[in-house]
C-alpha cells in the first residue's frame, strides 16, 4: 500500500525509464527523480528532487515511497540497503503483463518487467531485476541485486549469486549454480557451474576471466 505517498525513482536513464513506464501502467505515477545532477533529458516530465547521495538531500525526511531505477547491480544494491537502513518505503514493482506464480518468495526493491514469467517455488531476493520477457523456471534462487536480462531463460533449480548478471537471451541449464559477481554474455549457453567473479560467453559458454 502506498498510503498516498508520492513516488520517487532513484536514477533517471534507460533502466529507470522501463521502471517508470511499468508504474504508469499500474496507475502509480512517479512524481520525482534523483540523480547526481539534473538530467539533460526528461521524457516523463518528472521533478528533480536532488542528489540522494548528498548530505544536503532532503528527500529522506519526507513521506515519499522510493523505487530503484538503477541498472548497475552493485550501485543498486548499495542504494537499496541505504534506503532499508533508513526504514523508508522501498517498492517492489511487477509489470501488469508479467506472469508470477503465487508460490514465489519475493524480496524488497525487486523489479519484474513486462512479459517476465516466474514459475512456482522461486526465491527472488532484494533488489533483483527480472527484465523483459525472461523466464525463471521452478525452484530457482536469485540472490540479492542479481539481474536477469531480457529474454534470458533459467531452467529449473538454477541458483544465481549476488550481483550476478545473466545476459540477454542466455540459457542456463537446469541445476546449474552461478556464483556471486558473475557476468554471462548475451546469447550464452551455460551447461556447468560458474565460480564467483567469472565472465562466461559463447555456446557452449567458456570463461574469458
């Protein structure tokens, strides 16, 4: 419930635009945005609230609700934790054209985009992004601040570690475990476990770092 609070999006570029559009579809219009500097482009005609990282930022002392519009996993995680530590309202947003099983556990500050499909017994931790048209099959676990990009497919029982990125149209085989801070390139096919901090690309995927 919003309790009649105005909504503020943190960040105001590509990913934020998708989040704002979903909120508009939900009849939950965003009124303000935050950024380090006032944005050159303002496609949604929002008001600039200031830089949320500044000691002079006054937004934390208001009754606003916040939504994460940050694509970078580490920055999104840091900001999400900062908001929760302040006991401020942080929204989880599901696009109305997403399809999410009622048997799903979902954390705070999560964004699930248009056309995303989430099947039963999935666990989605705080600050996760499930982007446009991705598929998350049964019994997957997606840890804090991970990002599943457009069109990516996680077969059943896949584990995705903290801050990891699964690129657009990548496919991850059932039962695979992906470590923390992993990057999987677009279109890659993942057939085996991936250790922390690795970069994998290709079909079948191979390590490049």
